[in-house]
C-alpha cells in the first residue's frame, strides 16, 4: 500500500510536465481523453477522403520496454530517477520465487501507464517529420508546403494500439518500416498477427474495406447523391463514413448476456434484471456516440428470444400467453417490457439497448490537458477540476459550458455566479436541480425579473429602466457583432 501511494505521488509530480509535452493524437491512459476521442480523430482524418490504413499493435508493450532508454527519455530529477529505476528493477514474485525484471514496466503499477506513454512519446512526430519529405501535389500539380504534408499523414494512438492513415499506399508502407525502426530503439516491435494494411473504402488484396479499432468498425460505404458526404465546397464525394460497433464486440457482448441468463435459470426475475442492467448500460453507453441503432436493435431482439426461452423453461406446462403476462409488462406505452410485477411500487425493468440516445462526441482539443489552466473548458468536459469549486464544475458539465440565460459559452475570464432558478424567497430549495450557473450580468437581469427582494420588481431598485430606443440600439449592436 505504501509503494502504491508513493507511485501515485510520483505520478502526480510527473504527469503535468508530460501532459504539456505529449503529442495531440495520443489518447490512451491520459486524463480527460477517451477511446471516443481517438475515434473522432480518425473520423476527422478520413471523412473527406478515402485513405489507406496501417492498423498496428505493439507486441508485449509493457513487458519489453527498454528500461535504460526509458530512463534517458524521462530525464527527471535524480531522486525521482532513482525511485523509478528501483520500481523497474524490483522483480516479480511467482509463488515464493523472485524473478528479475531487466525490461518492461511494473504490471498493474499506478505509474506504469504513464511510463508506457513516455516510452512511446515521439512516434507521431517521427511520422510527421517523414511526411515533410513525401511527394504531395495539389490539383494544379504544384508541390504542397510542409504544413499540408504533415496534415495529410495521421498517426492516432491509444496506448499500444495505433493507426496510420494516408491516401498513398507507398507512404503507408514506408511508415511501417519507419515505425518498426523507431520502436526498435525502445526495445519494441510490431505484432505481425495484429498488424494489417487495409483501405477505408475499397477492397485491398484479401482485406475487406474498413478496419476495427478499439471495438469500433470504421468503413466508408458507396453513397448516392442525397446520402453522400460533401466536401467543404459542396462537391458530392460518392461515399459516406460510417462507424459502428464491430461484429466481434457485438458477439462478445451477446455471449456475455446469454451466459448471465444461463447462470440464472433458477434465480428470481429481479436478480436476473439486476445482473443484466449494468452490462447493458455500460456497453450501450460506450457505443452511444456512433451509428449504433441497428446493432442495439439486433441485440435487443436476440436478448428477447433468450429471455423468452428462459421464461418458458421455468413454466413448461403453462401457455406462451400466460408466460408473457407473467414476465413482460406494459410500461409507458411499451407493451413488451421485461419487468417484475410489484403492486403499489415501481417495477424493476430490464434496460433496452435501443433506448440509449445517440449523441455525437466532441473531440478533445488537440494539445489541451487538464493542467493547462483552462478551468472552464475542462470543468465543462469532465465535471471536475482540482482548481475549480466542485459545485461550479458540476454545473458547467450539466450546462455544457453555456450560460442558461444568454446561452453563450463561458470564457476563462468571465465572472460566473450560482443562481437559484426558483428564488429561496419563493420557496426554492438549495439543491442541484434548482440551481444554475449564470454570467454576473445575466444573474443581475434574471434576479431583477424574478421578483426577488431588493430588485426592480420589488420596488427597491434605483436603476433607471432603459427606453425602447436604447434597447433597439443594443439589439442592433449585438446582432452585428455576435
């Protein structure tokens, strides 16, 4: 316990420095970044142009990192360096026997993911340096500048999984060799069984169009005039980028649901529902940012068939209609809800995948980190920030960074105030559902109009009421400069 606490302390010391240095398209094991951010980065790279992709995985990344190369790259204070070296060289216990660790990072250690990210830091920049040397011409036949060349080649990494995207196959093949050489310096290598070349839109050799990454399937489908994606100039591209849950992950998820149902053959219905709901909720929320409605409906149909067989097995001598009325209820207009019967109380119901709303994920800003001082941005995204009061952070996340009165985004230097939606003088309670975050001037306006004591509507305000002419001038100015 003491060792894990010490690792957490060293992590707190090193993380802010490295978060300021990490590359923009590195997403794994970093605060404020998620799998959905990496998927949005891939979408942003390919939605206007089909590309070849190198889908790669590093073989035994945590086990084979060159420790001396990692310590050189860490380049920190002697005390921390000695402590990190001690953790790397500590060895592992198998039974009562101690085995030395001459390579790799400590498995399961608090600091291990950060050390792995430090070891892999520089991959994207190495690819961008190569991008400056490629032959890339515009529609006029002119050689493009370095900035455009760097933008054309993308490396998106989540922990030890990464993809490289470019429209030219020879560039992707060259990147594979460059990355292999770069990894060799850290004692690592690509895993051949999980490294493949593919194309997002067309069939390449024996590989089908598209690829799987972090449980998502990314593919571009041919599309007609009305469903096709369009370029920034309105040109019809002839394809549409669709991201869905991968077939493999759908099967794994359904198998998990089926195994839970099989394990509860003799259990009460409430017990079965309580075990299934967390599984369904977690999986559905993970894929709620992509095109998942069809996958949700398919799994719901299969789940219903499995539950129908489960119910029939429990009552083999009863009719199907009796069994249906026993286990399926009518709730909120839906006549087929797998739920318990409870007189006088809310029934326990099974969640449906298809009830999960699909909401597009907003990708994190490229080089931003929770330690960069942008308190409003990170409180709005994460709902917490060590330098922001907890109440303010939660309200920023709830309101998605907007003032509920003027519906404008809060800026870093704005003065924000907590307001009671129903004033306490009128019986409003001091609870989250009755408070909101407003600009100071919006708070003054709202308070002046809600009849609170000491305001204009309470006949205690000395502030003159603006004339209609001044209001028109103000509205015109706002419309001009908004």
